[in-house]
C-alpha cells in the first residue's frame, strides 16, 4: 500500500510566513498548535484584522492561498491550539 501524504502547507500571518506552526487539516480549515512569538502574531492578527492565510503545494502543483479566520483558541498546560476556518466557513459548536 502506498501511504498518501498530506500536502505541505504553511501559515502566513500578515506578511510573515510562520513555518514553526504545525497545521492539521480539519473539516473547513486547520488546527494550529502555536507558542511564543508565533502565537502572539496569530492572536494579534485575529484582533487587528491582519490577514491569516495558508499556502502550500498539493499533488497537483501549487495550491491557491486560502484566507482563514480564528474561530477558537484552547489552552491546556503549555499547549495552545488555535482553530482556523476558511473565511467562507463557519464552525458550529
């Protein structure tokens, strides 16, 4: 069996790429585990209106840039998980 790999994507906040933030695909968006300066930039962008986007390459070549909105922030111990949904998608809890 061949293992299907998820396309490599990276987060862009404002004009800065944040490769240190691990992204996990979820329905309608991504979950990001962030800390330190990267977390601060992500939270500042969500309140200041800066763009939050994900960009990457899939199996078919370059994927388009997708705009994201912060919809949830969960803190547990030293881990902060931020839910980022595509700008046209809304999470229902």
